């Protein structure tokens, strides 16, 4: 019996990898073995960085809230503690947005928390 080769599936698999490698530099986008390695590595970075992005944004929000709180005579930790004690549920993303774009509203929140 002759050896069967599923050329359709093989070509489809290779084309899929090369399509994912589109835009890579040099051989990384042309040769299947090199492209496969770099696509796999890119997928690892994608997986890792989807989680890292969340950490970095939360850190950025905390930095912005702390800077704005210090302009209002508080620190970040004292502001968050006061908000929790007053049971004011406002997340860090919204607080950071107010701190950057609407300082008056942020100042009112600070006053409300420290009353």
C-alpha cells in the first residue's frame, strides 16, 4: 500500500503559522521552522502580558491617586482607608480618572471621606 500524505492539512498548518508570523523580521516570517519557534514565543509573551497589563494599570492608578491625594493633604493609604470606613464604593480606575481629569470632584471625594 502506498504511503498516504495529507498534503492539504500540512499546507494549511504551515500557512496558519506563516500567517501568524506576518510582520516578523527576516527569516522569522518566511521559513516555517524559524517562524514556528518565534510564533510560539510570541504566544507565550501574549499570555504573560495579558496578565501583566492588569498589574501595570492598577499600579498606574494607585500612583495617580496618591499624587492627587497628596495635593489634598492625604496619602493614598489614608484616603483608601477613609473611603472603606465610610463605605464609599468607588474603584481605583474611576478615582484615577477623576484625579487626572476632574480635580474638583476628587477634592470633594477627599473631603467626604475625611469628614
